[in-house]
C-alpha cells in the first residue's frame, strides 16, 4: 500500500476514532464503505452542506466568516468533482465523510464545524431524499412523453379494426386506437402515483441529527425550504428511520415496469408472423447472428426482462427494512444500490419504449384478417336476439352457440350463413340479423361510456390529449 493511502487511514481515524485504539481492518473498511455507489449523492450532499452552514451562521452557531469559508470550500469541491479531480477512497467510507474531510483539507478549522448540530443519519436521509425526488420528477416527465407517443399512434388508428382478446383468444372487434388508449390510462395512473409520492416525500429530515434532535438552536424550517422541501419532518426519530419514500419510489417503479412489460409482450406477439399486426422499427430491433431473415424484438424483450430486477429491488428494500428497530441501522445503507439500479433501468426502459412505440408501423390488413377467423361478432348476435327477438340473454347465448357450431361445421363466417339456415336453429330470427353480424356494425354499436365505437374513441382521444398532454 502506498504512503498516500496510509496517511488517509490515520486521518479517517480522527473523524470517529477518538475512542478507538486500532484502525479497522482493510477488509472491514471495504465492507463498510458505500462510496463507490453513494458518490452519486455528491451534489445533493453539497447543497445540503451549503444550506446547513448558512443556517448555522444565521443562528450564530458558527460565525459568518466561517460560513463564508465553508461556502467557498464547498464550491471548490463541487468544481473538483465536476472536473474529475476529486479523489474517492474506501478509507473515507461514504460521500458525507469525503466532503467533510476534503472541506477541512481545503479551508482548515472552519471545516471541522460543518458537522455541528447534525449527524450522518439525517444527512444521508436528506441527500437521498433529494436524489429520489429528482428521479421521480424525471420519471413523471418520461411517462408523459410515452403517453404522447401512444396518443399519436392512437390518433392514426381511431378507425383501425382489430380483434380484441380475452385469454388471448379472439373475443370482440375493437379499434387499435381504443387499445392504445388503454395504455394511456395506465401510464396516467402511474403519473398520478408519482406525483402522489412526490407530495408525501416533500418533508426534510435534516436537523433530526442522530435521532433525538439537537441542543443547538437550529432552524429546520429554513434548511428544509432552502433544499426545496415544504417543511421539516415532524418527528426526529421518524426522520432518520424512515425509508417509506424509497418504498413509494420502488413500488411505483415496479408497477410502471409491469405496465411496460405488458405492452412489450403485446409488441413481441404482434410482431411475430403468426399475428403480423405490427412492424418493429429497425432503429429499435436487432438481427440474428445466424438467421439472416430475422428481425428480433430485443428492445421489448429487454424491457419485459428488466421488470424482474426492478420488482426485485422493491422486495430487496422491503425485506431489508422489515425487522429494523428505530432509529437508524447500517442495514439502511443497502437502500441505495437497489434504488439506483431500479431507476437507471426504469429511466432507460421508459425512453426506449417511447421511441419504439413512436416508430411502430401497424398493419391493419393482418388485424382484419385475424378477426375473420373466429366469430368475433357472436356476442353481437346474442345481443340481437335479446333486443330484437325478446329472448332472455342466457337463452340467446345458447342459441348463438348452436349457430356458431353450425357455421364452424360448414366452415363459413356468421355473415355468410343463409336466413333459412338460421331459422332452422331458431324461428324467431329475421332478416335484420345480418346488420349486426358485420365487424363494422359491431364496432359502431359499442357506444356505452368508455366503449370502442370509433365515434367514442375519437372523443376519448381528444379528452386524453387535453388531460395528459396539455
Ligand atoms: N453511509 C451511510 C448510509 O448510507 C450513512 C452513515 C450513517 N450513519 C452512521 N452512523 N453509520 O446509510
């Protein structure tokens, strides 16, 4: 080991080593250190330091001259980090210790006062909360952009007829626009969840100190406002013990990923030749190293695949927190890697999904073709028997079943059956039945609130635009 690093070991011992005789083993240092991942909190920690120092000066806990030096030192550190000139080392454990140690190196004794009236426990909770907040704000914007892509595609396909599925069996005719708007609603709820989490997150832990508060006359309202929070957290013990904001962020991330995974799965299915509903853009697909003809839906598959690690991160943090007594325990340091990994992937998936969806080319011919295969207007026939022939629905269902059986045997669509043939199954049927058997008429008839009739889809589209994109 170099002399440089040995020097640092002696220095770190001075931060909390007053009661120690020996330095921690190298293995323990590495095990304990979080710097390799929590350095991502550097800018939040710098802001927090600035706000804390100004408040200490305002409350005459440090002098204004000391505060000036601290602010200058923090600015220098910020530049060092931005210019890649800042040295990170496991000896200094985490980002909070790194910044404090470097501050003292740069400005001398005033730096030793920055940790007055606070602890790393409230410090890490605050810096991490600020980071999570920024990520949630970004995710909300990305969700809006994704809705924009979906709405744009929906507007091209208000009238495009496709089979709607239940159990992945052909169920009833719907329009593609209606189907895509279903996802707009889902991602809309995700946006609401994100905004809701942001509201709940918006209280600052800073000033709770280790857990009990502090004997110094600090102003928690001031620091919280300076850091963009609406106020301080009420209870100092809760402030340093709470990671609900991570639960909120990871649970909503898991839900978003499940939604992304479902649309990915549909695109994977729809782009396979059996369906042929959609052509994936070359910009978001890949080829095969062996089969020259292939275009693979890797983007959608990766999104589907990454859903597991995001949901896993949520379970990871939930389980980590499960048995923890109040207040802070070092277990909580494990919250960050799970969050970083989940949100790095979530952000990537949202951006990829947005681009992929924006560039999709749908194939209405294939959709219509599949619709002809499996008696998608059978429910319309049953409804007709109820409406026009005064037959109770359960009975109408059974009659329609018999008609489908008959048509299947003859290998004909419902529309191609002759009136005589229908009458041989039930005498109450008349010529007007043929009006309800076409796919177009089936669609038009679905006028109940939220239904798939193209007139309603058009209206839903402008409503969605106004609600989600303005
Ligand atoms: N690096 C720690 C974390 O991420 C912060 C330090 C907590 N305080 C302590 N006394 N060990 O949770």
